[in-house]
């Protein structure tokens, strides 16, 4: 029986990273070889490509459930990175509508002037200025239950999605990997409490994170999503009538990155420790920036060995 030994070589700026994920596997048919090579490339991609990081989290979550490794822990859900990206776009649309209504109600003359200017292509569009304040302060009248989510979003919550078949009313919390534009953070949504814990690996020198301003779509639209998916009915609890609250996890107990490109690996490690029930107070002793190369190798091997779960 022919046996094949695979080694991965991957280049990533600003330096070359030689990452070897080695596995001996039986090759009996050509299709086995093709499948093995495909799994190798997927595992390599997990090191730096965002969608493969999401695959790594999927593998962890499904291994956790299939093996019953933490049966004494609370049920934890997971959504793909596309979930937050979708909500972010939806919130931008809602925000534009709120801004136009706000402008029309508080400065009708300016609003009419803006519309007239827009229709005259030869004239410059003049937009009346408004105070630069956070959207949740500027529009406190926004009703979090007024949003109408689409079917794709509701399927994640109701368990109708083929890849995420577990309904949220069987979960205590849900992990949401979030790309804020130039950085990755992890949000832990505590469903009953109406609260979001934000895990940020890149806090400032004062130990503070400003990423809360990047997740209003998650905080404001979740009540409507839970309502229309039937979550509150199954839980026999009244809907949240206000946006979810958010809180930063203190960086004094949260491992932090020292570079500008390891945020994805930190998010994966945060999620792994939450999924497998490790206490937050012990995280600082478990890993740090120096361990990231080893963590990347472990991610590749996890997908290579258990990728068939997905």
C-alpha cells in the first residue's frame, strides 16, 4: 500500500513562515490522492485566509458536538463570518434611512435643498451638516423590533441552515466572528441576558478597545432577528425592547497581539477556549503572541485531520 507524506510550505508577509503539517495517510485510489491534496490546500489556507479560519471554527464546533467532549458545559452556538458582514450591510441601509428621516424632521429646508441639488447634475450637491455623534445617541427613537430580517439570517437562528442546524433556543450563547474592516474580533452573544461580550486582541496602550463602535448592526438588529425567528416564543420570554448591550473583555486577562496581522489567529484561539470550557481567568497562562506560529500549525492539522466533519 502506497503511503504519502505531506509537508506544507506557506509564505506570508512580512516574513516567510515555514509551516509543516505532516500526516501519513493510506492511498489506495487516485480519488484518495486528489482528496488528500485538496485537504492539504484547505489546511494551508486556514493559516491566513479568513474563510478558512471560519472553516477551522466550524470543525472545532462540530467536533465538540459530535464527540461530546464537553457534555457538562453549556450549549454554545456558532455562526459564519458572513453573518456579521450581512448584518453590517443591513445596518448601513437602516442608518441611511434614519439619517434621511432625521434630516427631514429636524431641518426640512436643508433636506429639500439637498434633494433639489441632487436632481440638478450640473450643480454641486450640498448636504447639510449634522453633529458627529454615535448613531445610537443620534437616533434613540429607533425601535430594535422594527427591522425585518431576511430568510438567510433567520435560518441561522431557527436551525434551518444546512450547515448550522442547531436552533438558538437550545443555546446559552452564540459566537460571532466579526471583521470590522481592518481587524478581527470575537463577539460572544449571551442570548437571554441581551448582552454581547467583545474579545479584542488589539487594545490601545490604555488597555481599551474602541471596536464597540463597529458592531451596532449586531446590537441593534438582534432583537428583531430573535423575534421573527421564534426565539422568544420557544423561550417563553418577552422580547428585548432595547438594543443588546456590549462590554469589552478586560485586556488584563485577555491575551493580546504584538503585531498587526495575527488578529484572526487570536479570534480562533479565543473561540476554541470558549467552546471547550476553559475559564477566562486562565487564558493568559495558556497562550500569547509567541505561541501564534504553533497555533497556526495546530489549526492546519485540525482541518486536515477532522475536516470531513464539515
